[in-house]
């Protein structure tokens, strides 16, 4: 329980006033022995037990009445039926507001979304709790913005829904940096989130250091987690998995593959319309969904004979979350998917060469350029979709070339050379080669996202069947994507602002692993990384909202993002023109995976920190913080009534006069 006027609690000692008056009153009369009354007093002692009890009860209810008045004046607060464990007014309140697409899920009645409910709850709670400073950390940009009052949460653009996913570790890092740079006093950090696993990355390596940073702060810090972990009851999402323009003798067509996913509780089969809108031309295709997932493969849509480049979207009817009911796309003539293989031993990298050269689609043209580290200055980096690096880590100008390539949204995979060396890049370096025992296998891997994600049919990659006799130690902070049963990271992703940098801690040589002999995993990894890296090439690009970042004021909106500010187009789903390029931005694939943190993961995330969890639901009307001073006033009135009843004189029966 907390209080809006905690200073008034200093009056609590006044509850002892009735006791003090009683003791003083006892001293007003002096006891004098009187022989004539001794007999009567002795007789009276036999019947004064109840009288003494009544006196004690009167004293107790008078004390309770004063206590009720003091607590009522202090204006106590409560959260639901539990007291909100807060203290006095804070110096700074930092709000981490998750406004990713999944937060736009509405209640069963479709009245309010999780984001709208969370903003309203927070604004109402902060209006009562009070603070000297209010700071909002935007989930799209992870930047801190000071707001004037809690009511601004209901109106500022930085609190509106976006198409970009949230990054809770980055948002907390921003909160920590704000506290450090502004030397804040007592600070409350409020987190409003639907607890999606991909937003929190609870298994990532950044959490221990982040927790310790807050524990080392000299000022008091308390965390409040407003969790909307409720899964959507009836919701469908649509995602385009492939799009390409095909030119034939009969004309041009657009070949699309897409996936429709339904909530787990929607088990009955249903027929839904898929609406395609291509440059203003609309068409509808009805599909029947029998299970949770329906995949439409290579559906052809006719194009005009001269229509080489264009854009459009595919959508499904409205449901509990309209943010995942449409998917935007752009198309152009297919480009060559180019891979750069940097190696000191081309013969040792033969399996990598084949995995990048053999396209998954016969209509996609691929090219692999083999180079040594000394030839990097001659590479046309703007044409490269993927770099496979199986050589000692670069330094100097070569390292700067790779960093610039990744900054331009390229994809890079490091594999260990025979002699790792001492160089480092992206805060990563190689350790020593280790020989594993025969019973070591791949213990766990991430099948929900990234390079080892399940196939479109839901089947898992055979990662657990891989044999890894030798592994090279990987030093640096990274997100594990595959880990051996002995604890070593087999595949990890290094943290970068843009692009993607991966570390594969073994090679495809038969002496090191079975990646070449059991080639499915290696082939899928390389092709997925290549496909992601090639999205940045050419005049049309398919990108994830928030992946490009930066100021988008110069962009032209062609489709979608109707209510977005022009300088925030990069964080919204839609089609945009920037210069000569066409950009289609959509939510990330992880947004469609309804997977929330477990209780154990939440406890590990906040381990050692002072935190409170409050659970909410979309369109919930009750307030987070309620004033309960009326209950204390009611208690005071009841105490006074009881005191009055106890003070009434005893009714004696009337005595009849004797004639």
C-alpha cells in the first residue's frame, strides 16, 4: 500500500491519545481508605469483570477511530485487491511502452487494444502517484523523450502503434543511460508489454550485465511490469513468404507464396477471402483453412505486359488485430543473388561454395565469388548479398570494409580458420580449437526465428542430428541460436544496429562436423542468410519495419501508414518511395509467433531487482491504482458507533414501590 500524502502519516502517534487521556484521568482522583465502603467494594469486585472489558473495548475503538482518520487523510492507494508496493513521490518516472504490432490486439468485444488500455491505465495511475519528471522510451527507436504530464501518453505520436517490434533490452539500456546522464534521484521504471519472447530476448547474453548496471546505481530504482500476456482468442495473420516477377512468352505474371495463421482456439475450418491490391487493381481469392496454418504456394497473378516494377498488398478481413491483416510487397525483375566467399583454403570451403551456388528456386540466378582477404578492396560491395568469411578475422581497412558492409544491411557469417589468430571485430574474437566428446550433440536451438527457424510447413530442421567433433571457442557477447549439450555456442548472432553478423563455431570439413554430409542444415542456413542480404539490393526492397531506421522525412508514402508522421515512416508498415527505390516495410516474422515469456524466464530477467508485476487485459476498465481512503473513513465511523454503544448506561429493570 502507498499514500498520496505520506507526510501525514507522521500523525500516527496520535492514536495513543485516548490511552494518554485515560492514564491522566486515572491520576485525577486520590484513593482514601474508608472503612464504611470496604465491604461494598469487596462485593462490587465480584461483578466488575465485564465493566473492565467494556472499558478496554472503548479504549480500543477510540484508538482505531483516530487511526482511521489519520490513514484516510494520507490518501492510501491500492492496486486491485492488492496494495501497490510503492513509496513516496519519485523524482523520475521512466515509461517503457511496447507499441509493436502484437500490442494492437483487441479484446473479445473488439472495443480496446492492449496498447490503448495500457496507455490509459498508466496515465490514470501516474496522475495519482505523481513524479517530478516523466520520460517516455519509444519502443521503435529506443530513444528517451521527456513529456510534460501523464496525459501526454494519450496523445503523443511516440505512443501510437507502429509496425516495428520492440527491443526491451535496448529500451532498458536507454533508461539506464538517461538515469546516468541526468543524475536522477529515486526512479520508477514502468514497463508496459505483452511479454512476447522475441521482444524480450530473455535468453540473450545482455541481461546479466544489464541487471548488474541497475544494481550498481546509487539511487533507488523500482520496476513495475504491466503485463498483457493474454493470448488472442480469434485472430488471423497473413504473411507473404515469397514474391517474384515471372516473364514468359505469354506475358508477365506475379508469383506469390503466402501463409495464413490462425489462433489456436480457431480449430473449425473456414473459407476466407484474400484480397490482392496491385497498383490499384484488385482481385479476390477465396481459400479454405482447415487447421491453424494454411500455405498458398506459387499463386500467379497476371500483370500488364509492360509492368516491370510495382507494388501492392494482400489482406484478410478484420479481426481482433488489424495490424497483422495485411502484408505489403514490391516487385521488379529478379536480380542475381551474389555471395562473396573469403577463404585462405578454397578446397576447405567447397561445401560453403555449393550451398550458396545452388539456388532453392530454379528461376533465381546465383553467383559465388571466391576471394582471399588481400583482395577485398576490389570487391563491388553494393552487389553482394552475403559474405562467408572462413579466414583469420580482419583488421584495419579490411575490418572497416566489413563494418561498412554490415551497416548497409548486409549479411555476414564468420567460420573459424585453421589458425584463429588474435584479431577481433564487432567485439568478437576466436578462441582455441576444442575436441568434443563423442556423446556431445546439439542440445538446443532456436526454431522460432532466424536461420534455424522451422520450415513453412512447421517441420523442424534436423539440427539435433549434427555431429560436431571439433569446435572453436567464440569470445564475445552474442545471442545463441544453437548450443551444444556441453554448453558451447555452435551458432550465434552478434549484436549490430543493422544487418546481421553470425558466428558458426565449426567448419563443414568432415573432421570438424557433419554439416557437409548432412547438408540440409548448412544449405538452409546459407540460403536464408543470402535471401535476407539480397533484400537490400536493386531498386525494390522488402524490409522489416524499423530495420532501416533514421529520419524518413523525405520519403513518399504510396500505400499504408495512413496516420503515421512522415519522419516515422521507417517504423510503419507500408510502401514508400525514397529517391529511385521502392520500399515495402512489414512487421517482423516473430510478431506472428504467439509465444510469451514463462514465469521462470520473467523471474530470471528481474533477478535481484526490486520489481512488481501487474497483470492487465485489453479493454479492462478497472484502474491500476485506486484510492481507498473511503474505507478508512468508514472504519472510523464504525469505530465511533461501537464506542457510543459501549458508553450507553446499563438499562436496569424498574422497581415497583411496595405499599
